[in-house]
C-alpha cells in the first residue's frame, strides 16, 4: 500500500479514531512520514483478547501504509498497575509471571504486525523504568506534572468519589506512561501514540512531557472502547473473554464468537476487525437474512485467519458447516479433520468413551440423554444421528470418534478414551 496521510482518512472512515490531538498536524506528519508510532500493553495476563484488537488493527493499518510500529509491553508498568477504569487496585504480579505473560503476548501480536526490528519491534519498558533513580526522576520528570490535574483525571476522580481509594503506586502510573512516550521519542524518534479512549489523560501527559522536555511536537489519537449491540464490552462472553491464545480459546470457538455476533454489529465489525475493502463490506452487508449470515461467515473467517492463520480458519469454517449445515456424506479424512478441530473446542456435550460402545451408552455418556431408556426412545423416534446418518438400530455400536446429534440442534463429540 502507499504511505502518507491517507491512512488517517481510512482509519476515520472505518471507525478507529475517537479523539485526536490535532488532526491536520497529524496528517501533515503522516504525509511527510514515515512516522514512528507506539501502543502499550501491560502484560497483566497470559493472553490478549478481542477487546485489545482495535488498537492492534489500527497499528496494522498504519504499518501497512509505511509507518513504523513500536509495541511497548509494560514489564515495568505492569508492576505498578494502571488504575484507569478499575474500581480497585490490581493484584500485584511477580516478575516471573510478568515475564511469562510478556512472551506470550509478544507471540500473539506477531500474528497482526510485522515485528522484524525494522518495520516494527517489541520493547519492554522495564528496560528504562527499573533502573530509574527515584530522586532524579522526581526532579527531572515529576516536576512537570500537576497533582491538581492528576486528581481531577476521570480515573482518579471516580475512585475518590466512590471512596474506593487510590494507592500511591497507582497514582504514579500517569508519570510512568508519560515517561515511556518521552523515552521512545528520544531513543526511537517516536512522535505518535495511540491507545484506548480510557487512556486519553495518560497519553496527553506524554505529549505534553515531550513538548516541555524535548521542545518537540508529538501527536496522539485514541480508538473507541467498542461495545456490542447489546451493550457488552467487546470480547466479553457469557463463558468469559474471547482470548487470542488458542490454548485458552480454540480457533473453532474463536470462529464461533465472530459468527454469532448480532446482526446490528456485522458491518461495523467488518470495518474494524478485517482488512476487507470498504466496497466489499458494503456489498456483503447490503442484504438481510441469508445474505447477512454469509457476511458473518466472512467476518468469522477473516478474523480467525488474522489471529490463528488461514489453515486454522479453514478448519474452523469446515467444522462449523458440518455441525450447523451439511452433516452427512463425509469421507474418513473429513471426519478425522472435524474431530481434530473440535477436540480442543468448548462443547457442552463432549466425552471420552471406551470404543467400541453401544450407541445408547454413548448418548448417556455425552449427557444428551439422561438414561438409556431416553436414548432408546430417541433412536426409535429417528432423532439420533451419527455423522448426519440416522441411527435406526437401538443395538448399534459406535466404533469410531464421531459427532452425534440428538434431534436437530443438540450435538455432541465422542472421543476415544485413553
């Protein structure tokens, strides 16, 4: 893709920009580019989740237009804890836990960004924060910050108004994030920071610090905190967060997260979470009913391919179509493929069974039937299916790992015990 400031127009049209320091000055900088920009993520957990994807995708758009990405994983700030949006102090993590989380997040980010050291790189702010000498830091950096402004910031004000308290260590977070921007400016020529809308106060602190200390102009914009049509934070589900780590959420379940989004969210999510061009998105979302279901399938495939690779996305799509569409006529290789995809998936009805096993016992083991009597009635009524084929013999024996149905919608996975 071509470089320049046109990426700012793309980001705005696709819904990425919420607040910006000076749009025209930022556009000029991007036109004159390449611009070095950064986003920070504190490794407080072993996995990022879908809620982190908006700033990650904004970074990817900027990088695709020739600008240089710095990802700051906060090995230093994670030891303090960002109070933004929190109603209590974060749990303190050990240095070992932070190091493990940092490496896990690094691998996840590499799916979306080129982190080759030239077009993009990962930095750990522990490199410059841990060696700080406290008195020197207060004299050189702390003197530029107003306690009055810090207390009036939304995060601090809410905590104090609710009498929830704000620890001194959290109060310092604003200084540390601002200092990150200054260090990145001095060492790497970074002039742009982006982050979630709840980070606006912290981000502006860095812009102002660069102006005061370096006498330079820096830029910033925030991305929206995305809510789904039903008012939930993006990435939150009834079963927990939609993690990017495949060990915490299988690629199949990740695919299902996207294919089950509300109709009202499809167009917006295609703009935010895929690189499909705007004309294609308009075409996909022009219809309703079956046409919109196809748009959801495209969203699910594209999002899964970004997070887990195209092979995993194809496998997830294939398994999904077997479970919720075509069921019969599978050859042995296709059946093995489906079982492999679903092995790590979160399914309500999944069990390891000593095969071969009587079909009635299988249905009870899966929890699809409460008793062998109920399973027998299911078979007699024609509601039992193995790989889409109706089971007509109540004395049948299942001798392979398989997907089975009870009625049209309830489905289970049989795995070989041992």
